[in-house]
C-alpha cells in the first residue's frame, strides 16, 4: 500500500482546485483509490448515494510516472456515457455551449482518447485519438456509439465481411494532459479542467430531467405567488402606486425572461 502514497499530495492539490466537485478523502482513502495498474481514480460526489439515486459521473484520474503526471476526465461505463449523451438534449443548451466553449479554448496538447481492452489484455489499446479543442457533437456521439459496440461485441461488419468480436471494456478519455512532475504545471492543467468537469457534473440524468419537467409548473406557481404577495405589500405600504402595480403585473405576464429581475426589484424596494 505504501507505494500508492505518492498520489496523496497530488490529490490534495486537486481538492484545492475542484472544491466540492470532489469528495474529501483521507490519506488512506486516496491510497485505496489507486488501482493495481497504478492509476488513481477519484470517487465521485455521487457514489455515496443509494444505488437507485446514483448518477454515473465521469472520473478524474491521475497516472504518475517517474518524470510525468497524466491528468484525465474519464468515462468507463455505459451509464456514465448515457449521461454524457444527455448534454445534446434541448434541456442542456447552456451546458453544451459551456462545454464546447471551454474545450475549444484548450491548446493542441490536450487530447481525447477512445481506448479498449479485452479480458485477456492487461493494457488498453488506443482506438481513436483527437485534439480536444476540435471536438464537436458528431465526434463525441461517434465515440459513445463505438464504445457501446465494443462493450456489446457480437457479429459486426468489418471490411465488407461479418466478423465476431468479443465484448471489451472501453473507456472514453474526454480530456487528458501530460505534464512534467511540476506542481505549477499541474495546477495550470487543473485550472483548465475544473470548468469542464463542473459542466459535466451538471448534466441531468433521465430521472432528473423527468422530475424537473414535472415540477416546473409547481415552481412557476410558487414564484408567481411570491411576486403577487410582494406586489400587494409594496402597494399597501405606498412603495408603489396602483398604476405601477398594474404595469409590473402585466410585465410579469408578458416578459418571462424578466421575472427574476422583477422579483429582485420588489425585494429591494421592501428591503428584503
């Protein structure tokens, strides 16, 4: 176990940059998160939840060599890739724009990989490699689909002939960077990866999407009730005239995007 202790200090630096996006681990827990293949895989903040509520987030992982450190955001199972695919739904326009804006700002040394290995193989094989800054929706969906095909195996058409492929264990490394064993360089990498990982953790699962859709009417009713209560209080306290009250109420009904600002304006007038 002692050789795994080399990851402790590096994870502490990661904690300092990622904050609540990653769980607080003891030194022992950090060492227990290192695989026999010498890869540190950070648990996600969701993994302590019950299985029914668990959201399969990607993992931050580290690979320490004699002279370098490799930092990755990795998807290793079907459930986590299903979650990634949800970013292309209309419910995630903000997250999608944020993801590609951040990815496109990376320099060409940041790479995206699709790896896979069979049960007999000790090390994964490289299937695809891209420059992360050049990723688009089509490339990401292609990697997800290809990953699923590798996982299932079975008969597939290759070079115009049928061939049987054994099921494999693929992984999608959405972003990776290799730097010298230098704290400053490592921290700069974390600065670039933190906003990407944050965006990925905000992707909703299918269960969460449905729950949000069902609760939206209730939230709207509650928000409008608060608005009317503040409106009445402002009018009765002579903070606004009857004419202003009517104008604000009409504006609420017509301008959906301004509702938050209207609430803040009334709270300020009432010193709330």
